[in-house]
């Protein structure tokens, strides 16, 4: 009987130890989540719902997200068909908080005269609210690769 009590106590000690580790892990995980998602958790109403809608799109197709932070200080949401939106990873450090890029092929067919637009400048050189053009086969400064289609772009400074 004494052996069964000892085995029971050892088992309980093991369970409590594992639970203690889980509690520490849970507290650490909660602190990390709170820190990582503080900006999202601070949002209310429509802003929160909008970021969750974007999260659902990315969850459905995660490869739309392109990390360009090291090269350009931004993330790209490449939704396909020549349509992309770039978000500054730190708007306080950026002059181009949001950059929209679109395949201009159909607009050119419809009569857009791209030669009347300024050529897309180097990173950080866009004037907010002004449209720019990047000819087909030209290197996009936001991706550092040749664009397969003519592209128009506009930047927005939300600060």
C-alpha cells in the first residue's frame, strides 16, 4: 500500500510539474501575442473588422504576402492580375506609407497616354497623390525585378 501511495504522489508531482511548465509557456505565449498583436488589439469597430478581413484573405492564400522589409522597408500584398499594394513596415520612417501598383495594359488600350506620366522613381522618391508609370520590362524599385506589364503606381502618405 505504501508503494501505491508513493507512486500516486510521484505521478501527481509529475502532473503538477508539467502543468507548471505549461503555465509558464502559456504566460510567455500570451505576453508574446499581446506584444506582437498590440496594434491589432488596439483597433476597434470597422478598423478591426477590416484588418481581420485582410487576415482571412491572407489565411486563404498566404503566398499573396511578400516580405520586402529588408530591401524596401515594406510588405507587399500581391493580390494577382498585376495588382499590388505595398505597406510601409514603419510609417514613421517612410515617405511612401502605402503604394498601389496596377497593370496599365487595359488602361493604355482604352487611351491612357503613359508618356504624360512621370517615370516611377527610386524608393522613397514618390510624391503622394501623383500617378507614375513604369514601362513594361523595367525594374520595379519596390520589388527589384523586371515588370512583365506596363505599370501605373500611386503613393499615399497617411500620416
